[in-house]
């Protein structure tokens, strides 16, 4: 029977952590047995220039700052080449909301990558898509269709943070609001473009607000079936205007377990070694996660906030094996390419 939001809030507030983990792990085992997947990819941040200036972000720069940058096509293609040579199957291209770049800039970028490499382009957040559309003066649907025609395969779930406007107005008042994010995802799904969904916790939001976020994702998934996976990670406060403290790992683990239990219509739940480190990343595999994301050949946004953990294929395989699971490399569509 489907868990309702009020019941889920009560479980998060008063439930036993280990019992929640056990319930989540039971669901994971029924779906995936003992297999844990990962992907080899690279985050390519084409620019750090951003007009949103989110308070929780340590990565963005204003256009006139000395360390502001915009990568050339040649630099982007070189990063893609390195990814392919390292066995990567996906690039995740994301950047700040640059005030001057036309849609044709992104179309050409995608076309050049597809012309030169056989790789999946899982790129651009809902925030970026809406920004591109506004700058171009066209609809979001037309923007998505043009990017898809140029080579965009799927959208990552970044930019969601907490899908509750009360929280968003405090942490990122210039960023798109909840209805906008959901609308971009719905439109992407309508043209056959699959996406992932994310949640960032630790902004001082309540458990009820976390569940409100999950419920909105679950409702849209009921409607479209377009989300491949759900990923939760934690706010990293260092070097940000928002400041504050990191939430503890137990709070993260409890929430992660709830995503597996509550999001009964999303197949894959990803554990975050990127923000939690290897050991907690490993523990997520007994709290509902069936995937450990990417070995990430490059990552800049979390690193800018003072958190940096490194990973290799060998380390990832050993991490999964040491948790008593079977490691498997996957692609963006969660098809298994290789089992270790």
C-alpha cells in the first residue's frame, strides 16, 4: 500500500533509523537483488558566470570578476575526449546562467560533441533550460526540441534543491520556483526526453517540506513516468553566502531511506559519496540505494564549497564489493555494460 505524506513525515520525525533502513533495503533487494551500479562520466562546467547568485552556491562568479570564465568549444571537446578515453559513456554539461549566450551557442556545442564522439549528453538543468528560453524569446518546449535535435539526450535533476517556494525564496530568490522546475521536467518528458530528479537537504527545511518535495516528484512521475532516478545530497555550506552547518549523516541516511520507501514509482535511488564520503556512500547501499552515481572524472561545484572526495573505477568496485554487493558499470539508461 502506498505511503501517504503525513505517515512518511511521522516516520521521519519519530521512526527508528535502522528500521527505516531495513524497510528501504528490503524494497531495494526485491527490485535489484545484490547488484549496485555506477557510471563513468564527467561534469563539465562550461562557465561559472551566473546572474542568479544563489546564496548556497560557492561556484558562481559575476561577469566582471577576475576568476570568471567561459570555456571554448575546443576546451569542452578536449574534456569530452579525455572522458571517452577513460571509458566514460556520459557527459554532464552544466553551468551558470550566463547573461549573453544565445541558444545557438549550446546547439553548436552539442552538435560538435555528437559529430566527434559517441557519448550520451545528459546535460543542462531545468534552471538553465528556462534561462535559455527566456534569452531566446521562445517557449521552453521549443527550446527543448531544438536542443534535442542538436544532440541533447536527457536532463539531470539539478536546480531542484527543495521544491517548496518558501524555502527557495530564502536560499535562491532569483532562481526558478517550484512550478517552473516541474514544468520543464514535464515538457522534457512529453518529447520522450528522460530526466533524473534531485533533492538537496540541510537548508533548515522541515521534514514535512522534504516530503512535500518528494510528493511533487511522485505525482509528476505518476503522470509522465519520465524520471529514471532520484538523487539526494546535502548542502555544503563552506565558502557560501548562506553559511550554516552541514547536517549529520544520520539525517541524510534517514531521508535517503524514505526516498526509497516513498518514491515507489521511481526505479533507481542514488547514494551520494560525493557529499558524504566513501564510508557513508557505502552505507547507503543498505539504506535503499541501488546506485552510487559516477566516479566523476571532474567535479567543480561541490568542490567550490570545500568538500572533495576522489574516486576511481578500482576504488568504486572495491567499495561496492566490500559492502557485499555486485558492482556493475551502467550507462545513462541504467543498462548494465559490465559486471565486476
